[in-house]
C-alpha cells in the first residue's frame, strides 16, 4: 500500500461541507420543480417512454423508512478533478439512506457496464480516495454504448447485479448515453434507474439548470496559476512571447476564464472568431498588430492564450479538417507518405491552406485517427502554428519597415496537468453534493435524470438541488449522415456577462501589463482564497461582482 | 496601480520568520569562522588582493553604533522565486542598521550597473513586492561585465552614487563576476564592497557552505505538483506515456528531486549517463526496456523525466554540439539552408548522429545562437527526441515479436512556470535572511563574499549565517581557448544520499505505479506541508530521514 504525501493526508481528512438541504437525507421528500423545462417533441421517437418527465426537487419532511439500494457507478470520458468525490458522496448518501445499501464501481469506463467488470466499493477502499484527484479508483474509458449487443450486455449486467440504479459520470456524450440507457431499461421492464452527473473540465455542459460541470473550477485555477507564473516571468525577463494553448474542446470557456483570471495580453475566443468568420490570416494579423503596438511601447514580450478548440472555428481549417476526415490512413505509412496522401486527396482550396502550414502541423493533421475516424484535433499544436504564422507576418512587416521589434516566442500547453489534480475545495464540495443528489434521485425512483446542484456562487449552505430530465437537454443533430440525439455543447455566450466584461477590458490588457497572479490552488487559509468560485460563475450569477 | 489577487494580498501581509541570530542586527559582531575554506592559489593572478580572505560569521554582542549605508542591488540571470525577498530583506536590514541607509536597484541586470540606471527603492515601492514572485521590481539581465569599458562604467556608477556596497543576486557566472568586481574596486581604491547571493533554480550553486541556491525549492515543488498531476492522469486514463523535460542546466538536481517527490517511472540523471558514457541508443534501449516490461504487466502508460541538460552529457551529442558551435549562422538563412549548412560543416561521425535526428531537432540545433555564439541547448526538445527514438526502437522490437504493446506518448516541458512563481514559505524566509546577511557583510566592510545561510533543513530559528570568500569557490578553466576564473557548477553527487536513495528505489518505481502526489504549493495550514524542505536537502543533511 502506497504512502501519501502530507498534503494528500490532510485532504483525506477533509470533510466536504454540504448544502443545508442535504443535512438529513432521510427527511427529504420529492416534489415537482415549478419551472420544469419544456418537452422537446422532436426527439420523442428516441425517447417514447422517458420524454416529458418533470424536473424534481426535494423538501424537508419527516423521517422516511428506506430500503437498501444497489447502485453501480461509472466514470466516462476524460478525467476531471472531483470524480472520486462524486463516488464518495454517492456512497455516503446511500449508506445514510440505508446502512445495507451497496455501491459497485464499473471498471475502466462504460465497457465495464457492458462486460460486467466491477468491484464493490467499501469504506475500506474509498477512504484513501476521499478528496483526491484522478479517476484511478475504478479507471475511466470512452466506450460509447451504441450497438444492440452492447445494450444487451448492460441489461445482462444490471440483472446479474440486481441494480436499483446506475450513475454515469460524464460529459455531453456520456449523458446522452445515460438517457438512452434509461429509456432502454424502462422498455425492458427492469427497475434500474439511470442518473447522469455533469462532468467536464471544458465547462461546456451547462444550461439553465446546470451552473457548471465539475472539474472546470480546478482545471481553470490550475491553468491560471501556471499562466500567472509565466506572465510574471515574461514581465521579468522581458524577452519572450508565450503562446499558451489551453485544453478544452470545442468551447472557449477555459480560455475566457483564464483571461479573466490572469489578464493575459491577448486571448482568442473561438466563438467570437466563428461569429466574425475570421480567417487564419486575419487572426494572424490581429496578433501581429498587438505585438507591433507593444513593440512601439518597447515591450517585446507578452502572453497570448489560444483555446484548443479554436482551430475548428476557423473557416478554412474547418473545411480542411472535414476533408481530411474523409481520408483513410494506413498506420504503416511514413510521415512523408501521409503528407503526400493528404495533398492528393483534398480540394484545391484546402490544398492551398494545407501547403501553407508548417511541416509539423501537416504531420499532426495526418496522425492516426481517433476511435471515430476523425483527425485528432487535440494533437494539433495551434500554439506553434500561430508562432510560425506570426513570425512570417512580422518578417513581412519588418521588410516593409512597419515593425522594428524582436520576436522570440515560446510555446506552452496547459493540458493534462489540469484534469487529475487534487480537487479544489469547490470541486470537492460540489462533487460530494452531486453524489448525494444522484443517490436521492435513485431513491426517488427517478430515471433519465441529471443530478444538479445550483446557486453555486452563493455560500454552500444555500446551494439548491434538483433532478432535471436528461431528455429536456437533448435535441436532434446530423452525425455522420444520421440524425442522432445529442446534448448540445454550451458555447461561450458572446452576449453574456463574462465575455462582455472581457471585451470591455481587453484593450487595456493588450497594451498594459496588468497581469493578475492567481498562484497555486490553496486548500487551507482565508476563505476568500480557498472558497473563491470562478469569475465566469461569479459574473454569470452576479453581474454586480467587481473584478480587479 | 494594479490590484492584487486575494492570494497575493495575503502574501503581501506575510512576515517571513528570521533565524534567531538575526533578531537584533545592531548587536551582531563579526568573527572569523573556525573552518575557513583553504586558499586556491591557482587563481591568485586574477585576485591578487581579495584571495585568501577568511570566512566570517556573526555572534551576539552589545549594541553597536552604526552609520548609514548606501547600497545597490542587481538581479542577474534567469528568474528564481524569492528574488524580491532578498531585496526586501536587504532593505529591512539596512534600515534596521541605520534608518538613513539607502537602497538603489539597478535596472534590467548588470547593464544597469555599467550604465548607472537605477531607482531608489523605498518602502512605498517595495511594499507591493513582499513575498511576490518574479524579478519585475527592477528587471533582470544577462550582461557579463567583462570589458575594460564595462568595468570603468561600473566604477563611474559606484562613485556617482557614492555606494558602500553592491549586492549581486545571481548564479555561478554572476558570482564570479561579483568576485572580479570586488577585486577591481579594491584595486581602484573605492570603498564599494561587493557581496554575492546564491540564486538559481538549477540547484547547481552549492558547496560545503551553500546548502542550496534560492529558487530551487519553489521550482521543484511547482514542477513536482505538475508531474504528480500528470502521473495521476496517466494512471487514470492508462493510455499515455508522458515524456517530461525539466528546466535546468547542466546538473540534474531538479530531475532528481522531482523523481524523489513523485516516484515517476523512470528518471534520467545526466551525471550518471556521463559516468557510464552511455550513448543515445543505449539510453533509448533502456527506456524501451522499461516500456516493454511494463507492457508485459499490461501497463501502456507512465511518466518519464528528462533533465534539460542531459543532452550535453551524451557523448555523441556533446561532440555534435561542440562542432555545431563552430558554425556561424546567418540569421537570414531558411530552415533548409541551415540544415544543409550543418551537414556540410561537421565530421562524418557527427553527420551520422545529426542525420539520425528527427527534422524538428535538426532545426532546433541550428536556430540562431545564444549571445555567446553557442547552440541554445534549452531550445532542444529532448522530450520529443526521445519519444521519436523510442517509437522507432519499439517498432523494431514489434517487428521482431519482442513487444506487443501500444505506445502513445505526450511531450511536456516544465520550465518557465517554475521560475517566477510566488516563493514558497521556505524561499520567502531563506531569501529574506540572505538579504539580511548581505547587509551585515557590507556593514562589516567585507568585500568579495557570498551571503550564506546554513543548516536549512533545521527549524528556521537554528539557521546559521556566514560570509564565505567568493575566491574560495573559484578555480581556473579553459573557456574559448582562454583560462578564466570560474565557479564550478555542483553536479549531482552519485555517491550522495539523495542519488543513492533514488537508486535503491527506482526499480520499484519502474514497475509499480507507486506515484506520489505532492499537489500545489501551500502557503497556509499544517506546517508539515507549508514548511517542508526538499527531499534532496532532507536526505543530504539527515540521512536518517525516512521517505515514503
């Protein structure tokens, strides 16, 4: 058994606070939520049984007699800080409801449901994962439950384990899958309820009922700490431009929050690029404009933030990637052969775009495909692409006498280090509450619901809880030529308070070195540090908040 | 005036503790240190006046009458966390010695001394830099004071400012420069004393009198936090090998400490490679062996640490780089032209090595040179070089049927984000004390000394202070065909306790996922977290320390 670091030890001892409503679970009674979301009839063919359910909440009543519950839990998709706390929250709530309740963990993602690979989760196992990062307790995976055979597998599993419920911790795709599974189990007449939990560092799973997906808070705080450090280094040495790519597809929530946190000199927001239909050269020109203006102020350094998903918002790249997606790549091909293959296979417009790219990016666009046969957009080093493009543009300007500065750039990627870190106090508590609500929904016999905790910018005592029908978030979309049920990713709202605040301030941040240094995530000490929520959340829920 | 984040605010309020000996500066009396280092006569031609000075320490005596001091301070070389605290420590000590003392900051490094570019540092200016990261208070620079003209410039400056002393905060080169400047001022008959302060995140400025250079503690804690996060992500998703390059030339202290902190699966130590004269292919084979053995355990993921300076310890690269250093590069040349130039200019052995490298690395070896005309070794992405080499080796093994796993690798670089961060409590206090000792040495009329604080693994009250003659650390070395005075970089001692401990444990870490997760640097909370010293220091000074 491995030993823990001193910080891990202290986090193991940490007891997440709970909203007041969750202080005595056995007293809670289900009631319908007054403002239930409307029924989306366009998807009724996919969800004939579970469509149109009413949103639920809970009120305090008298003590209720409870029966033991058997529940399975799965981690689906990429890591996000707090996953272990959803599980411990679920476990503690199930045990509070009835001491004979049992929790099973499906191993390595949804394939664990299909193949009935589980372990029973006991306090003995769980106690060394409380408030810890990662998904390593039971592992995660990206299997999508799609085929009839897979659905039959899950049916076999829930019958074999005699499950009252399954909790699926995942993003938009995984929660769509949860809705389909709920419908399927109801059709098959098994009692197993399916509850989703909103997870993704990208922050793109949100709506009127979901303030925020878990993991976003810890990821942006981790990245902002790093970006602040780099900004201060840039300002001290005064010789480098840092081009920092931030993990997160497709939305630019992470980039926007990091911009608000650090006041980086320039931040690209994919949604704005999309609205303006800005081309790659136009974006390059804008970055070069900022660099030239700063050069006139004798500043040959700075920090530029680039969201990972940006590239798909740039018109010519979207077309190029769509065309490259059509090419089958033999994994035995050499890099040269791949590039030749690409050049032979695409339209003349895309060829022009492809040829203009640095060799490294040409290679990255032709790496082996993801499991769905698509270009691995996350492997494209946009930060290096923009460095090269800006370098060329500045060279042109220098030749024309429009620029006399020096441009030295460093690429950086804020990525994997933000997904599996120790969850912030916020994510520890939020996830612990989400796990509780999932248990309550199963106990209330609800299926096809998302576990929701709202009012997150308020003190934790005031947080509210509810269950929202998954079908209310789903619409139909064309995917590979077929209409599929899909939870739309929530993009950055260009009219929303966070973006508007950013827009108001960004010109100032471009010229001045008005950097903000958030520092590393703190777990102890003054509550204005340890309990701070993200600025996105603060601004969304309280437009009168004042940011420094 | 910019506003601070909540964490910055709290750090501004933080008052670094001081060793007991520094509680009342006006009572201190200089005494000679019993075990003074010996005289290195080989450099007496460079230092006829300052050679052979005795090491100093201080004892508590009665209150002494003091006169005001005028002192200048400069930040030389790369950023390291705590630089601002050396300056505030120096300022507070000078003011305690005499309220009319003055401190001037030289702007943007040693060129500020040469050109007399200064600001007077007052409490009003300093109060927003206390315990903060970066060097942005006065900026830093890498100018070496070498020419007669530069020396005359410094003389002019110290006369114009009427300085009693200059404090040079820097690494090995900067402290050699400090020694030369002390000698020069003494020869010129000016009273200006020169004191060095040991700074470098690399940890390679240490000896019997210097436990540790400042900035190392914060940098390794920052990097270890990130590496721990990545290790946990690796263990959760179970699909990537992370090849992480760590900043730091030439020694592998940072890599060794991060290995001890995180139990990464494999860590290359440059000094060991050097001793074994291991070739690039041998290192690649070893990494591939680890990956193959883990594949047999069904583990297709892991974490590998690579020190930035490693490449210069590999025999064929050392030769190649030495040959490439001889090539003059016109900055107008294209990438292709640079590669062609390299291939035309080097020996057949080096050509073979160069040709075997991925194109990206070939380009990086032929980037514009550093100010001394050398290959910019820090720009060589060794993490990507090893990924490519291992990929090729595993392909060969796969073809021979010796390996059946899957190998997906992600490069990462821990670099600039570790230099300008908020200094850890340790670096905040250590630097604050170093600043105090520098003031005491100037007050004691000592010149050509290093400010030293010892016993750093003990409680802060017990820390000891001394001044060590810089000349005692200097020897002669050939540099570009000339014998030059040099402070040798302290390499990892392969017989020392930290490396021996690592050696004892590393086989276990290779196969097992015995990762340790240090988490982000904490400033508040339990002292076993906030006051922990590095494991290197702990093991060096207390071989009975037990590591988990």
